C-alpha cells in the first residue's frame, strides 16, 4: 500500500471510530417523558414501604414523572394520564385485598376505562407483601397481572420473577434493604421499559 492509500484508509477507519464513539447507545438515548403511577393498599405499613421503594426506583430513570397514591385516592384522570401503572397489595387469603380488587373493578364501574380499553398498551407491574414465605404472593401478583391483561395492558416483571415482593411475618426480616432493592428494581425496570415503548411508538 502506498503512502497516500494508507492515509486514506487510516482516515476512513478513524472517521468510523469517531462515528461509533458518538452513536448513542440505548442508555444514552434522549430521555423520553413517561408518567408512572404507583398505587397501593396498606393497613400495617409493609406494602406502603415497598411502594416508596418502587417510586424511588422509577424516579431514578431520566424523564420519569412518578405519582404515588393509595388505591382510594386514584381518579380516572390519574389512570388516563399514566403510561405505566404499578399496583401493590398485601396478600389477603392468597389474593389481592378487597380494596385493590375494588380499585380494579372501578376501572369498569366508576372510571369507564374498560369498555373502550382506555388502558390498552399501557405498561403494568405488580408488587405484594405477605406474612408467610409461601402463602400466596406469586398468585397475588398474577391476579393483579390478570386484571391488567384483561384491559390489554403490557405486563413487565422485575425485582423478582413476577414482580417485587416481601415476606413480613414475625419471623421474617420484614421490609429490609433486600426487599427495598427488589422494589426499586421493579420501579426502575417499568420506567425504563415504558420509555423504550414510548420512544418506539413515536412517528
Ligand atoms: C385478612 C388478612 C388475610 C391475610 N392473608 C394472608 C395470606 O393468605 N398469605 C400471607 O402470606 N399473608 C396474609 N396476610 C398477612 C398480610 O399479607 C401481611 O401482613 C402484609 O404484609 C400486610 O400488608 P400491610 O402492612 O401493607 O397492610 C393476611 C392479612 C390479613 C389482614
């Protein structure tokens, strides 16, 4: 290769290197604004602590606007404005608590969201707390997912195979750092996934 050819080749290679270096990776892509609604029911405070962890994780994602509400405080506009909804419940007799079920029932009875599938394609996630290691946490998360799926939402896991969870009975550590880490992981993953789908749907 003569000197001129060598310099041309080297120039092309370094230009390619510069292009590769500045090409944004997914993590560096411009932040997309996503609205994440975290909703929970809690009587003795365990699920509430997890809800704060979920919120913290979601807020760690650039562009995420996160609203935290108890089930009874949510109005239709909160749900309509959301891009993602993460619902938390205590395990009551191996399912979601009555308050959380009423919240979902209201999507049809009170908020008028179900008939026209107004929650369609929004992202959903679930978190739970239960007293015992194996007395219904996973089926409760699946019950929450099922209610979301009927509304044609897209389900995302994180923090655990089905979502975030904690065991809270007297012999357990309760809502410790490990449980909060799982909560933060779910919140972060839901916000990140929502940003990816929203960015992808832009025309
Ligand atoms: C009516 C009732 C039913 C419950 N059923 C279960 C159950 O089936 N499985 C379980 O692991 N814990 C069960 N628990 C325990 C709660 O799920 C647990 O204490 C939970 O962390 C409470 O959440 P909170 O502190 O956010 O109210 C039950 C508690 C109540 C009050």
